[in-house]
C-alpha cells in the first residue's frame, strides 16, 4: 500500500523532526540528570529528607508514566498536535521547577519537583507518535541514537558544573533549579515547530491503565514481553536512587558532590554517549530479543560491580557498565513497540508499555530502600542482578516466536 505522502515530503518531514528533536535532546540531558541526581542530592544534603520523601522523588517520573494512558486521552480530545500539547506540558514543568527553586521546606520542595517530573514524563508517549509517522522503520534506531548521544554529552557537561557549583555554593542550590527551568522552557520551544498531527479521537471506551491489560491479554506475545520488561525494570530501577545513596549517603562511600557528579553523571554519560551510535545501528539490524539479552548482560554486570566496589575506580567501572547498557536500553525502551505493534496502534501499545513502566517505577525505589535496610548495599547489587537474570529467561522464551522471525527477515 503506497503512502499518501510523496517521498520528498517524507524526507523533509524526517529531517525537520530530527533537527528539532536533536535540539530538544540537549535540554533533556540537563533535565534528566537534574531530576535523577541533583534533585535527590539536594533533598539528602540540604533538606535532610526522610526516606519516604526520597522514595517519592525517585518514583515521580514513574508516577508520570503511570498516568500516560489518561493523558493520551486528553491529548486526543484536545485536537492539538502532539508536539503542541507536549510544549504546553514542558511549560508546566518549567513552572514547577521554578517553584522548587523557591521552596523553603521539604514538603513544598518535594511537591514542586514531583509536579515537574509528572509533566516531563508524558513526552515519551507523545514522541512515539511522531517517530512512528515521521521516520521510516529502517532509520528509527539510528536517528534516536543521536538523541541519546547528545543528551548524554550535554547532561554530562552541565551536571559536572552543577556538582562543582553545589560543593562551593551549597546555600545557593536554587540556581540549579532556575537553570533547569530555563532548559524546560527551551525544550517547549523546540517542540512547537516539529511536524506532528493530533492523535486519533478516543474510542467510546476511554483509554486507561486497565485497558492495557486487555491489550496484553489479547496479544499474548506483547503480554509476555511486558512481564519480561517488568521483572527487568524492578532490577534496574530499584538501584537508581541507591546509587546516589551509596556514593553520598550514610553507610556509603561519603564522596563529595563533585565526585558524585563524576561517577554518577560524567562516567555514566560518557559510556552512554560512546555506545549509543553502536546500539542504534544494532537495533535496526539485530533480532530484537538478541539485542535485549546483550543489554541485560551489561546491566546485570553493572549492579554486581557498582555495589561491591569500595574505590573510586570501582564505582566508575560499575557506572560505565550501566551507561553502556543504558545507551542501548533507552533506544530499546523508546522504540521496541514499533517492532511488535500492528500498524497504526503504536501509540496505544506504547501507552500500555509506559503505564506498566510507571507501576514498576513507583514500587521499585521503595523496594530498593527496603532491600537496603535488610541486606545492605552488596545485597542490593545481588538482588538487582537476580531480577535482571530472571527477565533474561523470560525474553529468551520468545526468541523463536514467528513475529520476531518475520521482523528479522524484513
């Protein structure tokens, strides 16, 4: 069946999307590391936040992912193009980050930072609609790999500067969030000129998280893959706040803010950046399950090395392994439904995938802190590795499924 869009126009649309999405990635790199590293670091060192607040901050992005199906319904009913709606969300995120900069107590700080992350977390669900329509299947992985690389590079440089600033001017931490607010507004500006269309009007039955169960039950392969992602996600996500805790918190290595930035952001982001182009090319060429299993090897190794290391070099090695694996995992997470979803249902499948990501992301940080209280940091590394290994067996069980064989042949 021929496309209604002439080849020239399709190329123009892809190039325009790529150009502005690459600009957006420069902002995303700062916001991601700001939320995941410095938001938690300020909570630990400035506000002395209790574990419940730290757990909420670590789970905020996942809470945002959980509500993606409902937000997609609102987007469809608004009849705005998905990138215009995304720009509105990023303006809201910028306002919440500005509120974080003005917060004077732990509760208001936490509420504002959670609000900012809830808004920003909606972008992946919107962007899959753009990627599916503006990029051809054989170029999606390579296009997105540039985003991962630029995001990692910019996030690495800015975050190192944040770490040095925080060491020397801890009382002026609010300037970090003022900077993040400006980057969020800039992200909104890059979304507006990006070619996109409104989502299809919602069906009579409103989309929700629970409708995702129906899709997973109807499509057994998709359902089994979601179980594999769920188990693997618990293994990875439970460690994210604990990496900062291990580097900077009590009972850990007691590193300075600059050292935390070097290990948790610079080393991680360098490995992620250097590997992203390789992973992007492999995603377009390899059998997806083989691709996923290779990534699991890096993520599993990272958990074992990082939480058993007692030296700066050791945690850098663990962080580099995590960065290398995440370079490919970001591409896999963002695009894998395009390998599996029926044509035209990519956004629906992605919404379900994102919602399930939200479930594990909400629970995993609290699980991580509980495991830490029971068996310490080394036990966290072993538990994480066990989850990732179990998910590998689940993914391997669908290796020879006919739909993946067809995908490889094409």
